């Protein structure tokens, strides 16, 4: 139980730290934003490889490669379908909040994208 709590605090603390950095540095150059996003993508790729894919290959035994490939495609399909469901529901007005501005519309789409991202991240952190 203590390990789970420490992991949850670590994941949550990193998210809070990243959000605070976003609030502190509001006016950044496009080049710096590209560098930060590239850094984050590299970390996420390494975490996926080292923390999820390699253990899946090890735990899968003789069918490890097959199980891992099926799992990757099933997860990608689920995230894609969830993303399509949310965006199509938003475009049809299911999630409309009235006569909101275009900037609020973009914020809502961004929040939905974060929600789609956090679902599998939470599952991975829990496992």
C-alpha cells in the first residue's frame, strides 16, 4: 500500500510541477516550446519502452511478443475510439456550454485530449 501511495504522489507531483511551470513561463518562444515538447516526448517514449513494453515481453512468456503487439494495438484503438467519441460529441453540441467563444472551445478540446491521455496513464501507473 505504501508503494502505491508513493507512486501516486510521484505521478501527481510531477503533473503539478509541470502545470506550475506552465503557469510561470507564459510567454515562451516557439523554439523553446518545441524543445520542451521534444523532451517530454522522449521521456514518454522511454517510459513506454522501459516501463511497459519490455516488462510485457518478459511477463508474456512464449507468447510475450504476440500479447505485447495485441495490447499495443488494442490500447491505441481504445484511445482513438475514445478520442473520436469525445470530439464527435463535442462537435454535435452534446458538450456545448452555450455561446462560448472560440478560445473556450479550444480549451475544452484540450481538456478532453488530456482526459484521453490520463486514462491509460492512470492504468499504467496503477499496474
